[in-house]
């Protein structure tokens, strides 16, 4: 029994490392025309860099001038097809935007952010969100 439990744990860790290594860890630069919420942090409109900073999928958001930053845990997502453009997907409730997903060009895997209690409260009061997609241009375009 103990051997089966250890084997299952090793397989789970190997699968997690395989998924993590199949995801882009390169920083993604983007600019939003609106303020948005990541977890419980409201980040102002502007330019940002987001990058995976841990094997568990912690994301770091930072502004080039260092005036705003935030950490948030994320979970892997997978599609059957490769992404042809990098993008961020937001949930919009009125004038409030919550980051939901991040996808990188050339990968079938992305990251999703769990809904924060404040977003769940808005969803309960307002209903289903609008999905807003922000496409990210590749460097040099």
C-alpha cells in the first residue's frame, strides 16, 4: 500500500513538472487601457510585464517604473490547438475587469487565475461577465 502511494506521488509530481515545463516562462509585456484586478489587488491602466516566477505557477505582474506590482497563484489550462497569438482574457462586470486567463503564442497551455471572492460577489449581483480579450503583439512588431 505504501509503495502504491509513493508511486502515485512520484507520477503526480512528474506530471506537474511536465506541464510546467511545457508552458512559456518568458515574460510577456502588455498594455491595458483599463485598470484591472489580479486577486485582491487593483492595478492601474498602463504597461506591465507578467511572468511565471515559480514551478507552482505564481505569476508576477510589474510596471516598468516599479510603481505597481502583484503576485497571484495560477493554474494550468490546456487546449488541443496551439495559440496563434498571445493574449490575456478578462472578465468584465460593468467597469470592473478581472484577469482570468493568459495564453502565449506557440503553446497549447496557458494559465488561469481563480476567481477572487470580490469577483464572485460581482458575478452573484450582476450575472455572467463579458469576456474581454487583449491581444499582445510580439516584440519587434
